C-alpha cells in the first residue's frame, strides 16, 4: 500500500500540473480571441500588403494557412498544435514561430536577468542599511524610492542616454553589441524594480527586528549586522522572493519600452511588430511563452519558499 506521504506528493504534483495546463489553455484562448479582434487582414500580411496579389493567389494563401476554415476549427487546430510545441509559421517573417521566439529570447533574458540582478543588489544593500534607522534617513530614502516608482522607465532611459551616451559618450546609444550596450538599459529597467523591492525588504526586516526572537538573539551578544543578515533577512525574504519572481516574469514580458528606447532586439520588439501586423501565429506563440514563464517562475518561487522557511518544509512533509 502506498504510504500517505507519497500519495500527498503525487496529489500535489498532479494538482500543479492541472494548474499549469489550465493557465496555458486559458492564455491560449484569450490570446486567440484577442487576435481575432485586431483590425487587419492576415492575408495582406502574408502577401506583403493590400492588393499585392490577385484573387487566385489570395485564395491559395487563405487555404494554405487554414484561414478559410470556421473559427472554431482554427481554434481547435491551434490549441492541438500548441500542445505539441508547434505554433506554426509567422505570417510576416515566414519562419517557424519557435525559431523566432528562440532567437529573440536571448537578448531579452540577458536584459531582464541583468536588471533583476542589479535591482536585488541595490534593494538588499539599501534595505539592510536603512531598516530601523533614524527617521530622517528613512524618509529621504523612501522619497527617492517613491520618485523612482513614479517615473516611467522610458524617461529614465532617455535621461541615462542624454548623460552617459550623448554627453559623456561612455556607452553606445543603441544596439545589442557587447556588454557596454547592456549597461544603460539594465540600469534603466532595474531602478523602479529596486525601489519596490527595497520597500518590501525593509518592511520585512523592520518587522523581524521587532520580533521576540530578535531580542533573544541580541541577548546572546550577536551584533546588529549579524542579526540582520542571519535572521532578519531570512524573515523578509519570503515576501521579497514572491515579488522578485513576479517582477522577473513581468520584465520578460514587458520589455517593449526599454528595448524600443535603446534600440535593442528582443521579445518586446517582435511582440510589438507582431501586434502591428496582426501576425496571429507569432502573437499566440509569444503569449504562450509569457504564460509558461509565469507558471514556471511561480513554481520556482514555491520551491524557494521551502528552502527559506523550515516551517514550510515540516508542514509539506
């Protein structure tokens, strides 16, 4: 007979898989419906513009891509293909969607990963330095965080470009070439993220420093810095890890503005182009990728909980 703990694990895994399938199916359905509402003719995209081909060639293209089928048939074919990882061929680029997404994902992952890394370093440093400190310092830092949170990323990017690219000429203005081209976009994207993460981390640290266990640790002669690093940070990390996962997923999907300001290629650029040209297979592939990334990051965050908090490990066992 199967032990109770094994059954619980299997039940939990099946439940998670069910959630993953439901999220992906829901994302595919909403994206399919949304693409149908975008004005424009897919056959014109396929043929390179309005009135470029005659009626016969339009009919051939329409039949070749299944656009003459009823909408429910197109939907069913799309969902069945998506389940096998086949999102079809882009109308505009005439390449498999998976190839296009794979090529564009590299620069975006590089940008998003760098931005999150910078944001985490800044947030940890500032939160550890300011949590529970004097009122004046906390108010000043909170004011800076509020300004960064209220400032659009594209405006931060333009300021950075004006100072460090146009005036000082330390970094290239546009492009993806080399590390120097990554610095300004990553900083521009990271500053609002760092402001938000700092607030969450500082609140968690201040709450932890007021807990009875902190008093116990202090009575053992442990210094304030060690208390914050060894005990307070672990307490504050739960909320921050959830937020970091969400921000990373959002950054991957919402990099359009940053990539546009700095002239970088990536997921944001092809997403914008796909929507403008009503490139349905590419839009649907990108939406499915975003949904998949969100689901995977949430699973990783759940796993991270177990590493951070031993109480959750005991309850899971």
